[in-house]
């Protein structure tokens, strides 16, 4: 049977859909994987959707994966397809898992939780012409009623799952306003990069042991409360996947582990992985799922020796009241200990990344200052990733926000809110300033930050003045950098970068409507 899987995310990593595609192909299905990279704040042109329909002609099943912010895009694509093709459309991913009834207003069926087993069973039954309304993990809208099937057990041995599908012949991608068949050059262009290095991302584990109140795992851990949430892929299976990726995509420079729990692996498992990774892969490795409670100097030392080049750790807040609200159990002492361990390797790895949540309506200015001073005490260098708190459906924070009237309209206050667009205010500006200094290996002293957050300075209305004085070196450094780049470009005759900068910074602003 022909199956079309559509990715509506901004990048083409799409780990989940690539894995589903590999599973379906293994069972003999003719799978087309179509990448439609687009921000959730934008909509697709009609000409693009017509090309999707052309590729989907003759399919027996079309699948779309979505997170909450991509709800509008999923509706647009689904409605366009169903108006033109007589085909089953299934939605999967975290949003259909949490809000299946809502999604059934548009999709014929939704998948809750993991999709591998459910999708294979569905494909087989559709192909054979049998009834499929009893498949576990799937919900249907049938004759005005919703059929709710039970949730199947989690997949525990991830080594049994085929490696993600990185085909060229059966893959398509949106590029320069039209859909093109995937090629090696397009893959290299769109797969993503870090500091100019092409990356291959994968997930050696699934699940998370924590249930932070703002995170989807807050809901998923309740769904699977009687099962082991964190599952692992065996070392040999991980290494084989990476070897296959290197052979298929020789342009890859970096490997990234984008899961939540890789460092939950034991010291023995980390040692085995590090040894084989160094021998057989030998590429820079970026690990994003680092937590203070799972990090140790022993584990980090082995990984750095194997090629670890950067880590990302979720910290979110240094305020005790905010950490209680988020259900973050790590103490500031634990966090600082982990930060210092990472800093011991600063001569061998890039500055670590630490996640911070801003725009929490329940945080007082005192809470924010407590967090700000906490980060100021960190050894440099480091980078801060800022997120504007969003209240995703199904989470404890969503329910609290609903009950207290923080959320009035789900679509505007949640679905269409950009989680990276933090508010522009004084305290947030101090976070941004701190990040610029720390990421360039320059320290902001606790004394300076204490002065900038002083109640006396606020009362004297001198905050922004002092902020301007403190940011002046950053501005001067930036101007100096740009000046030297301009001189270099003029000397080498590279006018394109100069004109591009002028267009972005000045002409674009003049063209925007008042």
C-alpha cells in the first residue's frame, strides 16, 4: 500500500516520522516522506499544497505528525488534501495524544502515544480490506461517535526498531517555493548545522524520568504510570545507526543526541559507548539531555575523551518557589555542582548551553532576580537558551493557568504563542545581557548584577541608565567586529555580505507598513 507521511516542522530531522517510515518500508509498504519545512506562524501557499496532493495521489493512508504549535498548519494541509482526495488521514504526535477529540474534528483517526505498532497494524488491515476500528492506540470518529481504543504497552527494547529512514528516492522536500525530490545536496542544505557543521540527530533513549509541570512528559508519565518510562537503545545498535548515517551522508560533521535521558545510562554503559564511539565514529558529539542529577565527572570524562564537544542542560530557574511550581527537584547546590563539573572541561569542549524559562506569570521580580544572581555566579563561559513559558494542554501548569484565568483563549494564548519570543522588559534584558557576556567568556560580577537589580536603583529610576552603561562594552565590541568585517569584505571585494546586512537592518524596516 502507498503511504504518505508529511512533516510540517521547520526542519527535516523529523525523527518520529523517519522511524515510522522505516517500519512501514520494512513491512513492504510503498512510503513517500514529504518534508514541508515552515514556521508554525506561517501558512503554505496553495501551489505547494497542490504538489502535496499530486504526490499523495493513489495513497491509502496519509499521516501527519504535530506538536501543539503546528495545529493550524496541520488543519490547513489536512483540509486541502481531503477536499481533493478520498484517502484516510491520521494525525499522530504529542498534540493528538493529549487532545484526540479535538484532532478528530479534522483527521479521520488519531494515534495516541507511540505509533510504530499501531501504524503497522493499520496499514496491514487497510491493505487487506478488513476492519481496523479496534486497533490499540488509535481513536476514530465513526458515525457520529468516537471510538476510543486502549493504549498499548510502550516499546521497551528500542534496538528492535529500524533505524530512521534517510532515503533520497522516496523523499521530497520543500525548497525555494516548490517541492523537489530529495538529493544529497538538498539533504546537506536542509538537515541543519551547528557552527557551520552538518549534523545528524538521533535519540538513543525514549522517555523522561521527570514530570516537570510545563512539559509533555508531565502527561505521558501519567498515561504510562505503571510502565518504565525511560527505554534505551543498545550500544551496538546506536553505533550501527551512526555508521549507516555516515555512509549514506558523508557530509555529516557532528552527531547530536536529542533525547532527554542519555546520561541516565550507567557508568558501565557510558564506558562501552564511549569506547566504541571513539573507535568507529570519531565525530564531535553534542548531548542535549543532561540533568544535574545524572551528570557525573566520570561519565563526562569518558564522553569528552570519545568526542563530546558540547552539552545542554535544563535548569529553568534558580528560584525555590519557581522550582516547586515546575516540580524541579534538583537543588541549586546540585545544579552548581554539575555546572562546575562541566566547567572543568572548558578547554576541551564548547561553552555549555543552559535552558532558562522566562515570562512566568506566577514569578515575582524577586524570583527572577534570585535566578539572575544564581546564573551570574556560574563559572564562564556558557550560553543561555531562553524560553517564554507556554502552557501546553494536558500539563499541570496548563490546568492551573486555565483555572486562574491566565489562559482565556487556547488558540491565541497557547497554540499560536511562540515559545522563543520572550517579553522585552528590564529583568529579561538583564538575562539577555548576561548571556552575551558569558557566551563571550566575559564575567558580569555579582556586585554589578546586585546593583542593577537593587530596589534603590529602581526607586531612583536609574535602571535603564545603568543598564546602558553596562551594555556599552558589548555595543562597542560589536561595532568593532562589524568594522573589521566590512574592511575585510571591501579588501576582498565581497560586497554581497555588506549589501545583505544593509538590506536586513535598514531597507527591510523601511519597507514594513507603519
